[in-house]
């Protein structure tokens, strides 16, 4: 049992007579300097590993992401400008197309109107020719009717004179009918 006194000397108050820890070893004040030493060494190693290896990689990734975001924003602005230009070009082309359509429609209306005017003039000429023919036919009919009326009137007068017991003289009847038809 020569080891018992040695264990007591090394362990201090945190170890029982069998060498077992009493309570939680991390809370034993006798072991704090040792724990603090290894804690400092561990933190220095972690700091060195992080500052030399991990943090530069993370910084590079963040810089790459920032560059990508900046490039994407610049590309989006360029695309937006192109879209605005394309929209302006579209609106201009649409306005030009509408103006061209109106011009074509006006030309078509003018062409149709000139054709309509020609057709109306031709129809008016035909109507005037037909009206002149009709007027001539009516004048001929009127003249024929007057002659027929005179012939009928002369024949009727001669018959009336004969029926009344007189003698019908052709010259007298002609002059009497002519006087009555003239007015």
C-alpha cells in the first residue's frame, strides 16, 4: 500500500483513499491550473486552424458569392435596359405599323371613292341618256297622240254634222278642229 500515500499527495482533496474522484473532477479546484493550461493550448490550436485554414476558405466563398451577386445584378440591369429598349422599339414599330395601316386604308378608301365616283358618273350618263330617250319617246307619243286626237276629232265632228242632218265640209271641219286644239 505504498501507492496510497502517493495517490493522496498527487490527487489532493479531490480523490478518495482508493483513487476514485470525489464528485465532478472538472470542479475540483486543485486541478484548475492544469485544465486552464490545456484549455489555452486547445483554444490557440483552434484559433490557428480557423484563422489559417477555415476562415480564408469561408472568406473566399463569401467573396465569390458577393462577386456572383454583383455580376448578376449588373447583368439584370443590362437585361432591364435591353428590355426597355426592346419595348420602345416595339412601341415604335407598332406606331409605325398603325400609321402604315391608316395610310393603306386611306389609299383604299380614296381608290374605292374614285371607282365609286366613276361608277356614279357612268350611271348618271346612262340615266341621262335613258332620260333623253324617254323624253324623245314621250314627245313622239305626245305628237302622235295630238295627231290621233285631231284625226279622231275631225272624224267625230264629220259624223256629228252628218248625224244632225248637215253636210260635212272637210275644210270647215279641219279649220274648226285646228282652232279648238290650238287653244
